[in-house]
């Protein structure tokens, strides 16, 4: 390591005992932990986005800020900017066991879009129906990228 001019960070470097019921560890934005599979009852190394990666759900809050979109004409403008960010973040974390985390992100994005619509369209001035703005409508009509359903497990592509 000295020959390569690499140094271990004392706060980030530690030995972790992996096993069922033991703590996991964070590596490259992913939380890794041995978990008992619900389906087969066997132990597997599961991987999902780390809490820090989830707290930085890539700029969704910034991209859906109502001050930024004060003169918005159509929600498609927002979704156009949001989709590449969601697609990139989802592609990074999609090879793992992140379905629950992906559901959380999808729900958060939906809430932010509805909140943006509610404020831009004038919640106080005229009636605004939440039932009009379902997650399915954002996906089908406005082409919002959904993370749920995009997970791919490594090795399954070549399985017969």
C-alpha cells in the first residue's frame, strides 16, 4: 500500500464480522449484510442503498422545488429533468435487494410532484383533487421513470 501511496482512513477502516444477525457494512454507497432469504430460507449477502445514499436521493428535492418552477406551464418540464437523475441513481443500485428502498424513493418523488402541482396550480384559490394525480398517471401519461420493477439480480441474465 505504501508503494502505491495509499493510506487507510482510521475512521473508515475496520474489520466486520459477517454472519446472520451481525452488523453489515457500507461500501461504495451500498449497505451489505448477511440476511436470511424469505423465499428459500438460506443465508445470502444482501445489498441495498446506504442511509447516506437514501438521504441524498439525487437532488429530487432541489429539482421539485416550487420556487424553481414558479412559472411552470406543464409538469412534463419537471419530469424531463427528474427522469435522468432517477434513471442514473436507479441503475447504480438496481443490482441488489433494493425493492423496498426503491418503493420509498418512488413514493417520495410522487409526493414532491403532487406538492409542486398543488402549490403552482393554487391550492388555496381553487379546488385541487389529489385523486387526479395518482402514481400511475405520472408514469403512463407523463412518462415518469419508476424505480420499482427495474431491479436486476446479477447472474440471472445468463441463467437458463
